[in-house]
C-alpha cells in the first residue's frame, strides 16, 4: 500500500472535523476529494501533511506511520508530501524564482536561507520547472504582480522543487476563473501522468472530478460517504455527498467554460458551497 489512512479522526473540542476516515491508495493515482465546505476535506489533507495533528488513527506511507515522525524526520515527510493551497501561500514581494526555490528550504541551512544563497543547480532546476509550467518569463517578477492562475502555477512549481512523492492540493482552483482553473487542473494532471506523482486534490465540483480524477472520494460531515470511479458519480450519489434535496443542480457547482451560470445557478452554488 502506497498511502493508507486508518480510522483517522480529528476533534476540535467535542466536534469531529474528520470522523474515522479510512481508505488506501495502492499505486500512484489522481484522487479527488469532493464535498461541500465543512465536510472535513481540508482538515484531512492537513492531517496527512502533518500541518494538523491527528486525534486518533494512523496515516501510513509505504508502511511507515507518518504520525510518529518528529523533528527532521517529520520535515522530510512534509517535503515528500507537498502542499498546494487555495490562496497560493507565496511570498508576495519576492520574485517568482525565489518563491520556487523556497521549495528546497527543508534541506538547506538557516544561514544560506537568510542570505538568499542558492546553488546554481537549484536555480537552473527552478527555471526549468517554471518553463515546463509555462511561466518562465515571469521568473524575475514579484509574485504579487502575477495573475491568480500564474501564481498557482508558481506554487505548483515550488511543490515540484521538493521532489515529492505526493502532492496534496487543497482547493487549488477555488479562487480562479474557469479558464485559469482549467489550466491549473491540466497542469496537475500532466504532472501525475508524466512524473508518476500521486495527486490528491480537494474539489468542490463534480465536473472537475469527473474530468481529471481516476478515483473520487466523497466526504460529508467528516465521514467518507462515497469512494469509487468518477463514472459512478450519479445524481443521487452527488445529492448524498452534498446533502442536497431534489433541486440539486450539478451545473450550479460547475467550473467548466460551458456552464458559466445563470443567476439561479449562481445562487444555488453559493448556497451549496457556503
């Protein structure tokens, strides 16, 4: 088993944000986790990366329980398990290349980091990754000068600098317009296909999950309520995942260019994703 979650829970007071979640990933894949806001998707990814501690259960990667790791061993795991965030988490006033090079911080000395000293090999690698993702021409610009879609691709480049085995993408397109959302999802899918990196992405939308994912996990109220193929995401299954009634409109949650919504769909989407 590549990655295995065993009865993992996270409690905040008496409330279970993640409630006895279990699933396994046998080989590298592109997995989507869907559900409305508050379903526990983000908390689960943060538990896997060790940004949020797990109250109960185990999280194993290649047989090792990563919840037992401390110090340098935990930082090494966080490097192998890269995170991409909805709000990009770049340093706005630093140039793009420096932001990408920050993906190497876990293996660099504090002194070298303070004086912004980067090995030539790392600089060339960062530029090559930016070129691969179509943003090499932005390398010397401040991150804050880029569009949202460009910033997210820079964040993906930073993750690739870590040479990860797993990429955890927490709502990577939630802040983007449909065209940039498609570019970012195409980029993540290509990285999985070409590099064999497991990608686990939290997604709001069914059309995105169907288009890009090999497997979809649905969460509701902290629990897994669906685990299967994208083709198995029927209207009834979707209603159960989102806790919706018969008025559920899949188009209302869509980010595709074909479904840029009507006022009714936009209002419904705001209700479902709130």
